[in-house]
């Protein structure tokens, strides 16, 4: 168990170290910016915490404020409705009015007294209560004349209102029959609940109730609705007499007598609070969350803008500061890379006396010393190698060699030795190109001819065993190359790769690769092990002639480290040698 925990910790630290490498590889300027960005995270966390705390506090305060407003509105409405209830009591308990409404006027003519009393009483009430639009008593007494205003017959009263009044059994009920009007309905059954002598209807302007909520509509919506959700009054005139549930589907949430809840309506988040009145109506207050948090959002937006401006200013300051710091480092790095490419004749201007200035001074001194060492060691070594190569190529006296080969050729021709004549003739052509009057540079075309002459010599020796194939891009013939870079590998194929009497296939390819020339020599001979390939690059005499190392060194000395020889070989399959040189004209 302990071993597993230890291994788990080790894996964790390895992953942590691996992940941290990308930070190490960042530029210095980016590191400063990254550190700054990390340092401001707590600052933005504080802004977020302040915003959420303020939002929660404002929300709670708004909840409390709306609850107080709701209770005050309900109290005011109930007081006002109670006033009209008391007003209806005056008529409900008026015994003289009951007598006038109950008398039979078929034989009597004193109904004029009844009308005079009713007109006087109702007119006084209407005069004293400007919000009362009308008072009417609906009666079943057909002997009492109906004036169409104060006295009407019961069948003229809508069935719904008549049913409400009867079910209330003498209590006051309210309904909205016309837009802008609240109707108070009460069965006149003061002395007999089962046999009312009339139904009192008082028409009240809804402005009476609207005046109680008018001042409470700032940043919120207040609705007074009846038991069915019909809007009694509201600041929104378009919803008057309409069903609130059609606009806000909150019927299920309003089942209890009071409460509060959040709900999204038409894509907008809203807060609702409500409370039931004694007469069955409900007061509903709703506030959009956007308006609820408007001030908080404005303050937060201002803080964020100020923070972003401060952040941008800080980023600009850090950028300018790091630019000044890193500019000298980049300049010094530029000269270091010139030295890396082999240009040691550099001189960095003085950069001050701080750490970077001291580093530039030390770099100048180092570059100067390296330049001196190159002149003493590197240049001398190159000269020595070139001298060795020149000596190697000059080991054969060209004039003596040509004369000797010409004598042998003539003698062979006189004696009838045709093959000897051909071999000597090819050999002369071979050495004429390879020696090239002591020059090291020849055309690519001449290097290919050198290979073909060498093959012609070897084909006389290995009759029918050398199967040569050429895939040459003749556009490359016009470029130059150092001589004798292909023949050593052809010779190696012949001397070391033939493994049976069927001979060997050798392919010589020439192609362009961008700005480079690529030679390939491919054979299907015996092949070499990876160890032998590696040794070939270490030992100059491991192959006949110049060997892999000599050719590779010559190419790199002439063209640079990015050029040279690459060998791929598998035992029993064959060997592929690739030589890469740049495109150059002689």
C-alpha cells in the first residue's frame, strides 16, 4: 500500500515537472505578463464576491421592501372596501327603506313618498361619495314603479351577480362587470336571510382602488385580481378586465393565501410576491430581475470598466518595461546566434553597467578569444586536411600515367588483346576526369561519366554480373560537385556486396530536392549490419578507396555540416547510400 502511494506521488511530481516546462520555454516578456495575469486573479475574485454579496443583500432588501409594500396596499384596499361595506350597511339596516321596498302599491298611491325618500337618500350618498358612479336596488316587488336608475326589477340584474348576492346571504361581495367599474353586490335580507326584499348594487369607479397602488408602480408592477385571475385594476391599462394568467402563467403558484416565487416569463426572469385580501381578491407584485439589480449591475459595470482600463494600462506598462529589458537581451541573442553560425567577428555595443551590460562585455571578450582560437586551430586543421586530400590526389603523376596507359593500349591492340585495350581505354578516361588537372571541383555530368567509365572497366572483369540502372535528372548536370564522391560506393558494391553468381543490381539516382542535389546508390547485395555502418563513419579505411568517412568529411568540409552521406542497410536485403550537396555552379 505504501509503495503504491509513493509511486502515485512520484507520478504526480513527474507530471507537474513536465507541465511546468512550457512555462520555462516562454519568452521573458510573456513570463512577466503571465505573472501579472495570475496576480490579478484574486482581484477579479474580489470583484465577483462583492457583486454577488451586494446582489444578495439588495435582493433580500427588495424582498422585505416588497413584502411591506404588499401589506400596506392590502391594508389600504381593505380599509377602502370596508368603507363601502359600511356605506352599504346604511341601506342594509334602513328599516324605512325596507318598508318602502316591501309595501304593496296596487291600491295605494303613497309610492310617491317611497320614490321621494329613495331619491333623496341615494342622491345624498352619490354627492358625498364622488367615486360611486351609481346606486341601484333590484326588487321583485312589481307594484313598485321602476325608474330605471335607483329602482329596477330583479330580472334585469345579470344572473351571475344575482347568484353571488344570494350565496353571500347578506354579506358584501365585489365583482367587475364593466371596464373601469367595480360592482358591490349585497342581498338586502337584514330581517330575513331566506327572503331578501331586494339586491343592492353600488357601482364604484376603479380609480378608487387604482389610487391606492398608483404610487407603488415605480420599477415594479402591481395587479389587483379577482378569484378567477381577472385584473381589477393595474397601472397597465391594456390588462384591465383581462385575465392576468394569460400574461403571466402563474395560476398554480397563486393557490395559497400568500407567498413569493421566481419564474421566467417570455424569456425574462421575474420575482413575484402576492397576498390574498379578505374578499377573495389577490394583490400581485412582480419585478423583473434586470430592474431589481439595475443599480447593482451599473455599479459592477463601472467597476469592471475601471478595472479593465487599469488592467490595460498595467499591461501596457509591463509591455513597455519588458520591451526595454528584453530588447537588449534580444540584441545580445542575435549576436550569439551569429557566433553559433560560425561568424565570430561580432562586436556588441556597450549596454550599460547592469547585469545585461556586464554579460555583453563578457560576450565580446569571449567572441574575440574564440576568433583567435579559430585562427590558431580550426583554420590550421582545415588546411591540413585539404593538404592531405591534395597529396592523396597527387600521388599519381598524371603525365607518367597517361603515357604508360597509352603504351599499354597500343601494345594490347597490336597483340590482339581487345578487352585489355578497352579496359585500359576506360581507365584512361576515368583518370582523366578524376585527376582533372589537379582541380577538386567538376560538373555533376562529369561525376556521372566517371562512374560509367569505372563500371565499364568492372564489367569486363565481372561479365554479366553487374546490372546497372540509371535514373538521372539531366537538369542537375549543369551544377558542380567535388569529384570522386560516387565511385567509392560503387566500388564497395562490387567488392563487398556480391553474394552469388547471379550478380548484383545497382541503381544510380540523381534528383533535385529544393535547393539541394541528391545522389542515391542502391544495391540488392549482401547488406551490412548497423554496427558496421556506424564503424564506417569512424574509420577512414574501412572501405576501398576513400571510404564513407572520407567522402562524408570532404562534403561537410566543402558545403557544411547539413550536407553529407547517409547510409541505410539491412543484411540480406541490400544497401542504400544517399549523398546530399547544395546546388552550385562551377
